[in-house]
């Protein structure tokens, strides 16, 4: 039987979000209803609100979430009612060419729930990243649920559902940071700080944080940065080279998503080094680089999709590392808020006042 719950919707482009009554259907084949316990306020939700992703309003926002499975549909075997899960937005299909080649983290046919959640008048909602977790309950594909150890705070666990996983994965999975490597991270918001934490986990010898905000640079040090560069005052390329013996970093992670910062990343890496783009650009952005420099500097230019993660592999591992005290996920939680405070959280995010606001239900 369908249930009515509270949820946060974006009714139209750049309109303030509001709390509405949401109708959540019973799970169909391959689906699950999850009682949401916590959901981070991610910059991607703001992109949805601003109409920067699609124009399929109204959106049910929220996607960086953890909660408890309440019910499952026919054919679901990987999770069961009562399981504590982190939600992910890349439920792998197991059948596409990437999955069949043993690279499911690149799955080209990820899926979401088939049924739609609606408003009480029947208006269909577009769930952010196929999740829609700024709600007391949400309907997802069962493959979007990854079971993890329940002995961890939902406010902390949910962060792995998007931004923190994207950053850690950019360092470990995409950048292949190894022991002793030098790493520079350009942009020290939530994703950039997670990349710093990932580089620290991997044993990087030198981790250089680059940003224009001294507050963010101080936070980056708490995540494992060994050096900081304020690029408002200093040429970041020259600074990174100076800190690496004049050569540049082995791995440079761009967590802003702008052409000018990508160029900085490109020239701040060592010969045969790696650039990882994890910041998300907007459609109109263009990049121009001398092709001879692309050839002559060698190495690899990579994009990181969701940290190239495989949720079933990476989420439980990172939760275990957190429980061992080796991954301080709690440092990413700046504040906990209620559903009706999401609009204010977007404002604080815009001003750079928080790493993560987390809605707790």
C-alpha cells in the first residue's frame, strides 16, 4: 500500500525548495523502500534546483543518504527488511559491456526504480540521481542499496553515497595514488577534502591543498594535507613545483570543474604524471591546451566517475576503515539539520561556510 511521507522538492528553476507530502508506492520487482535516517546536502542537489542538470521539474532532492530497508519487491535477494544501507546512484546492471569485461565500476547501464514517487495530486517527481532522499522514505532500485555495518552513525555513513566517495575514489581508484607519491588537490570543498583523505589513506608522502579560502585550507590540513597554497595570492603551478623539487606532483586532482583550474592541474603535474578531473563542469565550458604539451608531458588525463567506485566493494571497506579510526568521516559533518532547513543549507554551501550539512530524520 502506498505511503504518504514528507519530502523536499524543487518546484521550478531557482525557486526556493519546500517540504511537501510525497506518495511512495510499494516496491515492485527489483525495488526497495528505504526509511531514510540521514542525507547530506550535496552541491549536485543545488545544481538540480538551479536547473543545471535537467529541466524535469519538480525534483525530489537528496541523494547522499543512509537508512534502513523497510520493504523489498519481488526477486530482491541482496538486501532484506531491517538492513542498514547506504544508497548509491550507480546500481550496476551486470550485463553491459563494461560489466561483462570485469569493470562494473564503469557500468554503462545503471538503473533506478521503475515506479515514480508523486505528489498527492499525482504529479510525478524526478528523484535526484534516481534516489530522492530528502524524504522520510524513498523508493529505489534494490541495487542502489549497499548493506554496511550498522554500528556507525547514519549521518556519517550517508556521506559515502556521493561526495566523499567521489573524492576518496578519485585519489585511490582513479588516480592510483601510491605510497610516497606527491599529490596536489585543487579545490578544497567536500570532494577535494575527501580526495586529500584518500591520498592520506593511500600513504602519499606529500599532499598539497590548493584553494582561495584560508578557512578551507585549514580544514584540508585536518584531513591530511601536509602543505597548503592560497591560489588567490600565489601562482599554484609554481607553488606545487617548488614544493616538489621543481618537478610537479605525481598526481593532481582537480575538484573544481573549471577550465582555468584544470589548466593549473595539467601544468602542476610532473612529467608522466596523472591529472584526475573529479570537479563537475557545466555544459558551456571549453578547454584549450597545446596538443604538443599533451603529447610532450606524457602521463594520463583521467575523469573520475563517482570515484570509479564499486559500492558493494568500496562502501563496506571504507566503513570498516572509519570504525578503525583510520578514516575520519565525522570531520565532514559541519552541522545536522531538519528537512525544512535545506534552503538555508544551500545558502551556507554557496558562501563556503560548511563542508556538509546533513539532514537527520
